[in-house]
């Protein structure tokens, strides 16, 4: 019996999805577990995996169509099955695409004059080729600018009158340089030929090309939200150095049992500290500030096409092992397009880590409508003076960006001060 396939609702907030690609064609066999089509929302890209078997009898919505959730997109059934009364389907024609989607990638190149475009008589062309003369640069004296025999003979005459050193002549002949193009009244030496040859090679290699690449839906959303954040919130950035000697030791010790990352540790400890600083874990709604007695920690995941921030819900009450496993799972599914919109919603604070790239300090942009974001930087060995002694100490800078509408400078500084103390003495926080 035929079955209608609808646009799935991947999360509570999802209202519509865009069909990016159909993996199957009409009348092609579909098996359970096959990818049927790719869906793009304002937050993620995901694949619809079939839990039905049969033939793809009808594609109702074509690629680049935006469809409301639970609306029909296709019909799967048996060969020869009558589906005319099953659903009123739209004609299977190419949909009108958005302007951005049908804008191709353009290459704008510097045009060069080709032989095919040059008007030249056969006799003149033959003489030019025999004498290795680039006739594409010659202005013809014949009708409509046509190059005639006299034009080539004139070039040859000028060429024979050019004075040059024996060495320059040998180099020019071996390199195939047309000495007439050197355009020098004085005697030509080897440096003139070498310079000309180098410039010619550079012209052939370096060709300016501009490419216009349409933004993906994800890139558009990132652009809109980052602009909204930058123009909405008056932000202040704070940086504090952390001695991570003990944190490093604990990471190495715990990793003997199960592998953890610095992000796991910092998520766990930061979640606990945030409970004492509700304004950093807040958001603004109109003229009200919403504070919370819980922490939903967003963890930024970098993808080729952009950035996703899946959320570890209730991170303040989860163990380090639970947090570590959940971050690994969310990261893997973010990179394989398996996240749901619910897993991207509800964050109250965000942590982003670019330390592996060697960055020592940066200004992360707040993930609206949150009030703050914490950036993790690279661990750098630095000389630290303690008790009049110099020690080489692993140091990590933390970069906090806070919305000054909700978080005053003193509050942000107090938060960083307490977080620094907790990270430099992590045992107490980790046993919670």
C-alpha cells in the first residue's frame, strides 16, 4: 500500500524545511535505511532516512523547495499502484528558485586576445609563424584592421634592425622571445631579455580571478545572527590568565580511565560557578531580565560550512563523565548532520574553544539572546615569578565577552576571578 512521505518536524521550533537534494529518482527502489532526501533548516542540515520500502512513485516537492512541516513531499509504494486519489500532487516541474540559489559561481577572468579573434591574411599568418612573430599584438593596416603581408614584413624589418649583444641573442632565441616586443631603442643586453622573459612568465601565471559563491542557508543565518548580536548588545571583553598545572595533571590522570578534553573540564567547572552568577546565565526579554537556577551549556562545534552550538542540558548537575560523553556525541552528530533542532535550542551560556589553533586571545561574539560567552585559548608555557623564583608554568587565557546591559564590569570580573580559582584548584568542583 502506498505511503505519503511528509516533511519531518526535527524539533519543537521547526516550522518548515528546504529540500536540498533528492538521493533517489522517481521509480527508483527505496530500502529501509536509505537516505531519501536532504533537509536544510535555519539551524542545520539533516538527511531523511527511509523506514519504508518500495518504489519512489512520486516526488511532490522538488529540490530547493521550502515545505511546511508534515506537508507531503513524496509517495512510496508498489510498482503500478494507483496513487491518483491518494493525494493531490503538484506537477513535477522545476520550482522557481530563490535569487541566491540560482546565482552560479562566476569566474571573472582577464580576457586575452586569442588567435581566433585576430583578422589576418593566410600569407601574413604563415610568414608570422615561420618567424615566431606574435601577430595577436600587431595592429593591421588592411580593411577592418586586417593584418596583411606588409604588416608582418614591417615587423621583420624592425626586428632585423634591432641591436643586441650576442649573449642576449642566444638567450632570446632559446627562450623563444620576440625581440621586437622588447621595445628598446638602445642596444639590448641579456638583462633586458631575462627581465622581459620573467615578466612574461608572471603574466601567464598570475591571472586575477574573482569568484562569487552564493551563501548557504547556514552561512546566511550565521551572518544575520552575528550581525544582530554585534548591533544589539553593547559588549565588553575580559581576559584572565589561568595556571593550568593542576588541571593538566587531572586531565592526564582521568584520561587513563576514559578520554576527556579541556573543554569537558571547563564545561563542568564553569557550569558550577555560573550558579553563583545568575546575570551571566541570563537573557533579556523586552524590559525584563530572565535569570535561571540551571545551566544549559552550549558548546561551539566548527564545521566546514559554518558553526553549530549544540546544548548540554542541565550541565550543572551532570558528572564530568556524563558531560564528556554527551559533548562527544553531540560533536559527532553535528559533523554528520544528525542533530535535531531541540539539541540546538535552550542554551543559557556558551563555551567556544579555538586553543588548538594556537590562539592566545580573542573576542567571541555572544550567542543571542544569551548574556555572555567564554572563549578557551591555547595553553602556552610562560615564565612565572613565585616567591622570588622563576617557574615555567602552563598558562591558558580565558576570554569572556559579556552584554553590558545585564552584566556590569565588576560582576564579570568577579565571575572570572572565581572561575580562575576553581580551575587552578579543580578537585573540589569536580567531585560535586
